[in-house]
């Protein structure tokens, strides 16, 4: 059913999940489009076009095709086991940041627990990843990559892992400087009801990419519980 799989943090049902789904226009949990808010002078549909298909998420293990002999069920079982052996943790909060020309939510305070979680996931789920095709490798092998990032690209299929991992929840596509300022102000007000300080990471989600390119939450597993589909 799915062409690629990813391990994401997706917010549990609640205010943040609802606001994020409406902002992007796609609910990754229900697999449905959502009516976006209307703001004078800001085309929300246009500025969220690029991140929309991925849904509201923070990447832990970037999308990959399943290796020969591996199955969705096997991957889900492995993620359940992985999550059961790790404890939830609390970040100081999430803050709106500018990453290049994009706006995203990033962790406040010490993110070491999050970095460790993502690093463990890279190693633990590598056996499920099919090698990159020549076309995929060519697309990802940017001239801007460092030598170490190229090694990671060839080893793990993605260059921004381990010490290069930066957790973020993308909220826009590329913006002009003027857009970035106005949309930042708008987003700070829009997200205020979500209460993002502090912020708990207590589950991971297995997500899949459908034939139209949109991602769906397949299952969610709580951290630190032996039987933990949530």
C-alpha cells in the first residue's frame, strides 16, 4: 500500500495536532484534507504546499523504501519493541525558528534525549531500508554536503543524521524575507492555544507514503510500555 515508510514524532490527538493539521491542510492521522484558516494578505495554501503531504511531524527516521524480505508488519513490530525500551522525556518547549527560508518548530533547551533517540533509530532500523537507487542518490548528494555527510548518505540513506540531526516540525515552504516576518507573527498567535512549553515526547509513529505522495500515520507506539499501540 505504501511506497516508503518513515518514523516520525506526530503529536497525539489534541489542540496542537488539530491546529497543525488545519494549518498544513492535511491530517496525517486521519488521512484527510483539512480546511485551512483564512488570513488577509497571506495565501496559507500556497506557503504550506511543500510540507503539506508530510503532515505535522518531526522526523526521527527519514522516509525509506523497504528492503527485500522486509514487511510493514515486521517494521511495526520492531518499532513497538524499540519504543518499549525507551522512556518518555520532556523538552523545555518548542519555539518557532527560521531554518533557511522555512519556518519550523524547534526544541528549546537541551535536546540530547531527542538526539539520542534519533541516533538509536538510525542504527536500529537500518536493516529495513532498501539501498538508494542511483536517481535517489543523485538527488540527495548535494555539492554542499560535507565528507562525513556523504558517508552518512551512503551508509544510512540520509546525510543529516547523528551529529547533523536537527529535530524540527516544518510549517512552511520557502518564504521571502517579508513573508517570513509576517507569517512568523501570524504563527505565533495561531499556535498560542497549543501550549508548547514544556513539550513531552512520549510516542513515535510509523508513517507511510501513499501513491499520491501523502503520508499517513499507520500506528503510534508509546515510549516505555511493553504493549503500547496508542
